[in-house]
C-alpha cells in the first residue's frame, strides 16, 4: 500500500473507533446502599455554645424540630468568636431548629431577649427580657411537646420557670407567647398536655428536701401545687396505685401525663425507690 494512502486511512480508522466507542452501552455501576433502618447523624446548630438541654418533637409532616439553649462560647486566650449570620437569633436565647423536606435546617428561636432591628427570626420568637439573664450555669432544663402545628415549651433557670407556646412553622406569622409560671427556681421541668391544657411539673431544688410541683393554667396566672415530696415520691405512688382515677388526678392513664413524667423523674433520680 502506498505510504500516502496509509496516512489517509489512519484518521478514518480513528474516527470509526470513536464512533464505535460512543455507540457502546455505558457500564452499569453496582452500588450497595444497604437496607433497613440506621441512624443518620446531623448537626442542627453548631454556632457558639448551642445545644444545651435539647428537646425534640416532630411537626405535622413528621420532620424533627429541636428546642435548645444557645449561649456565647467560652474562648481560650487568643481565640476569635464565631460571627453569627444575619437572620440568626441573638444569644443567649431559647432556640428552635427545624429540618425541611429538602434536608436543610432552619434555625430560629422560641424566645430571645429583644427584637433585632430589621431582622426577621424564624419561628417568630417571643421577646422576653429575662432571657438576657440566662447562663449555662443557671439554666435547669428545657422540655417541649407538639400540638398539631404548634408547640408548648417550658424552661427553668435560677430566675424561675417559663412557659411558651408558638408555631412549628419557620415562616410563622403569629408571634410566640411567653408567660412566667413561677419566679422561684424550678429544676428538671417537664410538660404534658392533658385535654389540650399544658401541665408543668418540676422540682423546687436538687436537695433531699425538695418538693415536686405541678403548675396548671389558672386564668391569666398559674396554679402551682405541691404534689409530692421529692425525697420519697410516696404521694405520686399512691396516686398511681389508684388506677383509673390516676387519669383525673395527675394526667392521662397511658403514662404520658405530667404526673407520670414526674414519677419517672423521681425513680430515675434514685430517691427512696420501693419495690
């Protein structure tokens, strides 16, 4: 074959080879994604000192919404504090973060100390001046329950026990509302809904002389009753033994009422357990 013809045929062979490669079926990758249920860790909020006393519920779409405290972080010498993005709630605060169906977290608040000029905060938080006095050392607990599209929350500190209600929707147009349950310190607060009414239980202290209090709405204020001696919890056990009458005394008979929550707290604390 003449040399010139050979060089003319080489580009043609190259083009044919490319065409054959383009028409070939692409390989099908084999990916094993596993099966069954598994935990998928996610970070709802990593800014500053966030995440103390977390409490989680699900919204009507089954997506998680987390309540927690947020504070300034303690910095080592020479460290620079993290800048908070525009639209973030101020600290300290009682925060709220919700996961969207697209997989991203919206961070807002239940309550912050004061309004931030020209800034809208997700979940439309309440402006509660006492929040400015919260510190990591004096907060004593935070709990939240869902009620359809809304939430009911309670938190405790050295400055008292506070109740809040608001929307689980980050774009809420109705502002959250906060009321003071008691000005005395409350420890380990828990909350349950009994026929739609919030019942709040807490300890008066962490000592053996503490009592277990049950607070319920009473018009514009709160009724705050001693229901047990925290050291023995005998009153709670007596009420629990009443069977069906328990539902009308301290909460629902299915163990989800406020009284049942307090009894479990007493038992976990190890105070004079009885077999």
